[in-house]
C-alpha cells in the first residue's frame, strides 16, 4: 500500500513538473513572439502616417487643426479667448495658436493629439533663440503710422528722423 501511495505521489509530482515546464515554455514563446512583432511592425510617434517616412515632409498631410477647433479647445479653459491664427509650431508635434484675450496677444501650443495645451516659450537649444518671445513681440508691435498726432505736443523738429511717443492719461 505504501508503494502505491509513493508511486501515486511521484506521478502527481511528475505531472505537475511537466505542466510547470510547459507553462514556462509557453510564456517564453509568447514573450519572444511579442518581441519579434514589436520589431517587425511599423511604429509612428503620432499614430498616423508611414512609420518610415512619418510626416517629416509635410505634417499637415497627416494632422490638421482649424481655427474653430483650436477656439473650441481653448475656450474650455477661458471663454474670452479669440483665436487669430493656427500654424505649425517651430517644434514638431505642436500647433502654434495666436490668441487674444481682452486685447492682449499671445501664443499657446496644442499638441497633435489635441489633448494638451502648452504655455511657455520654445527656445532653440543651439542658438538660444526664444522663438515664442520673438513672435509675441512681433505680434504686439504698435504701428506708429496709425497714431493720431493731430493734438500731440511736439518737442523738437517735426522733420526729426527719430520720434518718441509718450502717452499719458490726465485723469
């Protein structure tokens, strides 16, 4: 009787060991298959387009954002935002949105997934050039030819090459 019990225990142990070996082998084969597929399948950073070519030539062929879409996205954060323009940002994967809020102009960025709004400056690493700051400065330049000087107080010559405008609120 003891021999039968020992044989039965050995058989059960052997069956469990074989099952365990089969399970480990199956896990290893599955992992290898997944790794093979991961390296064989095309991959794209933005989920669209040809993985090899991406949209390096023309991102607009794969991605789009209209002024209306940008306005809808941005108004969810501030209903007073007015979108003036949408264009490709100097950094890939982003849209540059020119906005106005209460006559103040600025730039924000929206990523291609349209899930993230990015505030701040894009600075080129090599040149240390603040691309966003230069663009905002350009947007906010005053057109001095449109300033009404009819009632201005003139100091110096009217024909002077450089002019200085000083604004004051007497109230």
